[in-house]
């Protein structure tokens, strides 16, 4: 019977055949332990971004895929702290397979996906995405995922290369990369005179030059 965990709430959809359900609770517990010891567990993760969105389509698909436990939450993927995801990762065991309906349910970017899947791999577990047909427990699935990782690495290197090229071109034209200074050299000199010789208030100088007090102090 898959157990769906929504934050700290657990409910049990009516699906027990996957684990060999028996009406005798003690017999069922033994069957559950044997199943885990032989194959690990398929663990589902479902997520929607807002409270008014429904998780049913995802949990139904994960249940059909054989999930023995489903962790679900209603929270933006951009949030770095996701309680259900963290709880799932903490409970992973070797042989488990984390399953999602689409990889963007687990991560909002390829970079985040690679980082989370690496955490899963470090615990001896696998990762499967139903929509993209990625399964790191198979040689073909690992190959596809390695291609994803290579593309991400290539893009990071290209961004870094373009940044270096842009900075070099700017330096040749006499420009230096970064945010332009808040005060010109002449303005800095005047700020120092007003601050140190005239003993004007920092707030007054900042208001006159339309800068922060910190900028006045550092001039």
C-alpha cells in the first residue's frame, strides 16, 4: 500500500497489490520486509507549486508505477528548503528508486536536477523520471543522464568563456567590468571635504549626492 506523505500528513491510497497484501497484519509486515530486502522500494515524489493545484494526477501515476511510498508537497520548486524532499532524501536506502512523473517536479533547472540526483546516487539509490524515460538503474538510462550532465557542464563552460571574452573586449576599450562607481573622483573629493573638514552629517551628504551613508563613509 503506497503511503503518501504531504508535509507531516500521511494518508494511504487503496493500492496494496504491489507489496503482496495479506489480511493478516503480521503476515503483511513480513511480506513488506521481504519485498524491501529483495528489491528496495520505489519511492515517489510529487510536487505542485501552489495550494490550489492538485496532486492527484501525479500520485496516481506514481502509484501505477509501483511506488510503495510517495512524498508530496505544495511548494515552489525555486524554494531551496522543501520539507518533503528533505524527508525523502533522509529516508533513502540502498536499492531504492526515487520516481517522479517529470523531472521538473524534482528540480527547476538541470543544474539542480544533477545535484539532487547525485545526492540520491550517493545513498545507493536510483532515479527515474516517467515522462522523460530516464532510469539511472539501467545502462541506457545512465547513458542518457550522463549526456544531460555533459550538456550542463558544456553550458557552464561556455557561459564562463563568454564572460571572460566580454571582459577582455571591454578592457581593450578602456572599460572595466562590474557596476559603475556611485561617485566620480571629483565627487569623492568633495564628499571627503564636506565630511572631514566641514563636519557635515553623513545623512546630509548622502542625501545631497543621492548615495547611501555607507558610500559616503567609504569615499
